[in-house]
């Protein structure tokens, strides 16, 4: 069996998220949330919790979105992941905050051994096919780093959905055929069809399904099995709090066992070049 890989974990470092995000989470998930978040600010506690759910690896995401959600620095993520092989560090670069994003990515990878990059167009305000972003993709392609993008909707204040249209990845996939492109949330909202079509069309485009209730997956993607080799599971914890329900939900879908194993970690393990079990 391939490992189980949670491709979408936001380390909730105290002070990183804007206060109203914590408020939103308290309203959504009730009291007791803070205690859990405080406990999981300790990376070993978070690792133990994930392991107790049967998660073998977790992609830990940095974020640099000061205009919207907040900042979890690359350094913080690197420190969390150092010496903890189950944690896979993904850097984040906000192309509106620096001039030479490609050079910064190279520096980050050399300094901290990041294994991928997460970009947040709807929170960081850029079109994914904008020419000024292309140097970043060139470096990611050269270094073999997968790039995951937030796509589609967000409950978070100030995000601008126009930047989250999967159609922009048609350009990126054509211009960088060896770049691994991962669409977080698979165009959530009204672009599911686009996300699915692009995943079928381009060998280097993948769908990540965090933040979509598993029981809705086959409504949004009736032919999910056909692209199962390019579908990646993630929880989006702690924005989506119940990781166990997410895992159980995918396991309960009427898909082949091979497809489910691929979605829950086999595909991620291949893209991240994780050691074979
Ligand atoms: Zn997320």
C-alpha cells in the first residue's frame, strides 16, 4: 500500500493568522478549538496527532499573504520540518512583495531544502499566467519542485476570486511542460469542470481536493476515476478541522481501491519522490 499523504496542512503558529480567522474558526468549530491549536503549535504534538490518524506524511505550507490571511514564514516552516521526515516543507513566495521571485526560490531551496512551493493568487493578488511570475516557474521547473496554487473560492475576507480561475494554468502548462502544477481545491465553486478538463488535457496539471466535502466529490467530478492518477488528497487543516472525517469520506467513495490509494497518497508520494514503503 502506498503511504497516506496529507498534502495540505497549515501550521497554525500563534500570531500567524489574522485574529478574525481564529474568530471564524471559533464560530465554526466551537469552544475547545484554542486548546487544540495551542497543543498543535508544538510540531511533535502535531506529528503525533497526524500519525494517530494513519497519516504517514504531511505537506506543511508556508504562507505570505499579509493583505488577507496572514503570514507563516518560510523559516518557521523550515524549522518545523527539520529533523521530522514525515513533514514535507513547502515554501511560499508573494510575487507582489519582491522583485526577483525566482532568485528567492533558489535561495530558499538551497538554505532549507524546501520540497515544493505554494502560491496563493487569490490572497496575494496576481494572475498565475502573468509574465512577471514566469521566472519563478522557470526555477521551480529546473529544480523539479511541484507548485501548488490556491484555486477557487475562499471564506477568508479580502480574497479575490478572479485570480483563482484554473484556466490560467492552461498557459502555464504549455509554457512550462515539465513543471508540476497542482490546483488546490480543484477550482472550488463554479470552476470544477474547468479544473477537471485541464487535468485531463495537460499531463502536468493535477487536482488537489482539500476543502471539498468528500460526499460531494462525485457530484462535482462524476468521472473522477478517469483522472485518479492525478488527484491528490489533502485536509486543509485547521481550516477544515476533522481530518479523520475527510479520510473516511474518501475511503467510502464508490471508486476502485487502487484509485483511492492513489488519491490518498500514492500520487503525492510519486510527485514528492517519497521513499517507497
Ligand atoms: Zn489551505
